[in-house]
C-alpha cells in the first residue's frame, strides 16, 4: 500500500508540473501562449496571441502547401476521367463562426493573418475533363505516308526485315561541304535567333538563284525562309484563303494539300487526272471548275506522287485560264525542280507572262540537297503576300534554324542547279527509275507512267482489286493491297487513296538499287499469289 501511495503522489506532482509549465510548441512562433491541450500540435500550425481553435486532424498529414498540392493532384487527377464523385480532405480550418470568407469547393486557400496560417477545409470535385478538340483539327486526317513509315520502322525494330519504300526522303548523305558549313556555324557560335524572315545573306542568295535558274526576279523582302517547304505552303494557304473559299488541287496530289486547305477553313476541290495523260491537269477541266469562290490553284512540278513534269506549253495554257479570274492565285510547289530527267525541263510558273503578281513560289533544300532533317525552305512572292506569311510565322515558329541557314547558303554556292553533288544523285535516281519501270511492266495487268522527275512511281494495280488471296482475303483497294504487300513481301508502300487516286500505290525509289532489286523480287513473288478476278458476265 505504501508503494501505491508513493505512486499516486508522483502522479499528482507530474500533473502540477504540467500545469505550471506551458507546452512548448514546435512552431517557430515567439508567442508564449500554450497550445490547447485537447488538440495535437503540428509544426506547420503557427500559434497566436489568442488561443486558436483547430479541428482535429483526421486523415492526412500535410505539412506544407507544396505537399498538399502534390497530394491533391495525385488524388484528383486520376479520378477526373473516371467519375464525378467528390473527394474530401480534412485539413485544419478556422471555426465556421469566423467572419473570414471560406474557400470555394474546388480551390485551396492558404491565408495569412496576424501571424497565423489558416488553411480552409477543401472539398475537391473531380469533374470530367472536357476533351473536345477543335472541329477544324478534328476534320484533319493524319498523313498516311508518315503512318506507313512509322509502322515499317516499328516492324524493323521488332526484328522484321521490312523494306521501307514509303518515305519521300533521299537516301544520300548531305553533301560534305554543306554539312561542314553547318558544323562551322556551331563552332563559331552562330547559334542565336535570326530575323524572322531569314538572314539577309541567305535571302540575297535565294534571289540570285531564282534569277539565274528560274528567270524570276525578287528582292530580299519578297523572300521568306521557313522551317521547311511544308511550313511555307501551310502559311501561304492560311494567308490567302478564307472560310468559304475553294482551293483547286489536281489529283493525284501530295497528301497535305487538302488538309492545309481545310485548316484554313477553305474547301479543297479535287481535279482528277489520268495515268494515260501522265497525270497532268487538263486545262478544260480547270476552266470548268473555277467560280467566284475559287481562290487558289496548287501546282506541283515535278509532282509528288507521280513524278510528272508540266511542260511549258501546258503551263502557258493554264496561265491563260488563270488570267481571266483576278481573284485566283497560284501556289507553285517546286521542291523537286532539280530532280528531273532529260529531256524534261522545269518551268517556274511565275516566269510566265502575267503570272508573277499572282504566284507564290515554294522551294527548299530537303530533296535536291538531301537535307530533309535540316528543315529549311523558302517562299518567294509579291511583298504583301510574303509579309502576311511572315506575320503567321512570327507567331508560329519565328525564324528558321541559324545553323541550317548557314548550311543552306553553302548549298546555293555549289553552283548552277546544285552542281556535281546534285547531278550525281539525279543520275543514281534515274538508274533506279529505269530498272523499276522495266520491272513493273513485266507484271500482268499493271499500268505505269514513266516519271520525268522526283523519285516516285505511281503504279496502277486496280486490275488486281477484287481478287482473293489465300490466307489474306480480298484485295479490295489500294490500302488492302499495301497491307498485303507489307505482310507477304515485307515491303512498305503508300496507298494511292492518300493521294486522291485509289487505283494506284506509291513507291519511293530513294533507296539503294540493290535494295530496290530485293524489294522487286519480293513483290513479284507476292503478286503471284493473287488469284485473278472472275470476269463479270
């Protein structure tokens, strides 16, 4: 019993000591007020000269605003897409009777007053995110050439020996003198922004090139250097077209032309051509399609995807029609001008009588100089058109790469039409073209138009549509044919429907001749598996 008495005495002494000594808060505050004994202290709760009443901490320890925000994001973001149920966080809050305004249900309020940090109770509602995409962007179709190329790359990475003949990219290295100019630019510290329109020295060099090689005269303020010819074309379409306008596009066309028109709110009007006429636009068809809504005609010579080259006489006929419509402009895509096979010759549309004022000429360095990754192109046009495109570019990307512009300057200094570096590539392309044209003509039912420029074949396989293949199914169209060739021949090609002509498929011969020979053997073996269609009665 004696020991029990001592125990009770010790307990009473301890209680008296606790009453005499205030509890030391772990806060950095210098206040001498004790923390209310019925509530647990937290080092992020600041004491005040007036006893603060805090609600008990129940669920989460949130020592700082940063960790609170982190936990808040981690808790709410994954659930937003799944449900709209409310998630509550019990955190220290001031009494409801306070005159201070409370936080809104979907926000966190960290208030400071009188040296006291107060955190309002938070109720976060996990609302469903509005994932709506702009109708304009939703109307765009992804590039099939890029999709097929990516698919072929993925198969190769998985160990499948796919031969990729889908991409429009030369297989040559950038000429050494051009690459060296780019490397020297880096070494010399030429790595800062350039003027939005491009460096003056490059624009002057472009003007000289256009005068000497194309017979069209421009001043530097009538030239805009961009991140590739694709950007030039997009900006040109956006600059001159308005919603409700029509853009006239001969088919087969480069996959991006109609999408660019759609992006500008304009309507693409497709003008079909025939393989029997080398896929060239007939002037009478053009004349029949022009109306008061017609704003832009897009011409590409040499053509992607057909390799067709417009002769000067045909361009003059087209120009005579264009002259009759003051509102109609012409965008001349001349990116393949140097990849041309004799006796074909390139003619710039702006060089024709009366066409300079209404022509926007687009060119670049990617194809002729094997500089696809350098991303460098240019637009030449009357000053007011260039200024409008420049405004768009200033808000999109600003100027092109300073390093690429130095390399582009070196490319233009190689000599007329790119000099020996370009002529060597063109000679190799022509050898490949000749081999493939001969090989495809040996396949029954296949039609082919011999390309006069670029590095593409656009081959008519429509006689095989409707045929059955054991283990595959029916060859219905250009897309199913390309899937069949990818599966059976392990050769990646692009369906013609991406270019506006479902009867054909596109093959790029920007690959070594030995690679093309292997691909051709595989294609012939695969085509031999296709059973002929049953003739309709």
